[in-house]
């Protein structure tokens, strides 16, 4: 998506301007929820960390790393420090190697809690929006069932696929006649 491209460009520009950083790999989990730490690129990143091939993780902001308050905190406060991994969040102006134990460290859990809360809030909003569309009779799926097409003028409405409908009618006719 365009958002991913913009984030990637931001990260590349950031690293280019830092003499102590080098891009080893760019990890992208497009299409996966930030609440899920079982993402393919995330797991690949952890393997590279375990193999000591990377020792720094740079993200646009904390929410791009993850939106589960507990898990993000575990990585930032326990796992990464134990493994000697530097963590940089550009928009949050956070660098674990330059971090002090003051107000900056106090605000990080709050930001992660807000990200976690945002994820839950947006999930409820999407669910209620889809429920409202269903009650209105709108089609909300990606692909219509065989025999139907999305209406060209209104993608939330289905129309009969005239060609496929003949096949469906034949199937029912054959079944009534005793064929399986």
C-alpha cells in the first residue's frame, strides 16, 4: 500500500542520515494486524536478531512495531535490552541507546497503551459498521458467491450473473430429476 511505501522511504532516509546505522533488511508485514506478533516478517526479524545479524530495529512509530501493550512493553523493556538490540521509533523520538530514565520512559507505556486501545476501538467501529451494512442488506464480502456479481454502480449490491445463473438453474433441475 502507499502507506507502506511512505513508511519505507521515511525509514531509509532516516538510516541514511545516521553514520552508526546500516540497513541490513527491511521487514514489511503488510496486511497483518499490529496486535499479532505472529507475523512472517516479524518472526524473520527475530531470527536475524537471534543470529546476531541485526542489532537495531527502526520503526516509524511504536504502533508500527505492535499494538499489544503488554507485548510491546516486553520487547522494549526485557527482550531487546537482554539481546543488546537498539530500538528506534522515529516519530516518537525514541532511541533506546539514548534514552534516559526520566519522563521519556514514563510516556512510552502510555503511548503503547493508547495504541492498544486504538486497535480495540477501531475493531469495534469496523464491526458495528459492517453490522449496519448487513442489516441494510448490503453485500460486505470481497467476492460474491457463484451466480452473482457485484453491481457496477453500487459495489455493496449484488446482481445475478446471467451466464452463471443458467448453470445454477441446471444444477437444481438435475438434482430434482434425481441426479447427484
